[in-house]
C-alpha cells in the first residue's frame, strides 16, 4: 500500500535508504534547503527540488518558461538561452 515515510524525510539519493538524519542546512540564493546525512552509506545530500542533476541553471529554465508562456516561440527562447546563459560557464577574459 502506501509507503509510510518517516515524517517528510527523503530517501538517500545514493543507496535509497530511508530515514536519513538531519545534517544542517544548505544555503543558496534560491533559498534554504535541508541537508541530510544517510545513516547507511554516510553520504550527505540535499532534497531534490526537481532540478537536481540538471546542468542548466534553474533560473535559466524559469526565464525560458516565462518567455514561452508569454508567447515567445521556442526557437527564440532557445536562442535567448544560448545567448544569455550559454552552456556552462563562460571562460573569462584572460
Ligand atoms: Zn545512503
């Protein structure tokens, strides 16, 4: 039936064990997230906010979606993304 979660604790991203212990907080410009430490494998991780593993900056995704829903065509959104956000970090002038 429905899996009973231990409160709202996530499962370990690495080994899938349930019930990690709280391991402080991770601060970022996108807010504060709970950091967890797995009791089984000992690794720490933060909650999956849906953007985990995404190489694209979530802000870029939001900006693109915002444009898309305002009626901007996808090709223009894509071009805007490449122009303004690039793929990864731009090498600085040396
Ligand atoms: Zn684990």
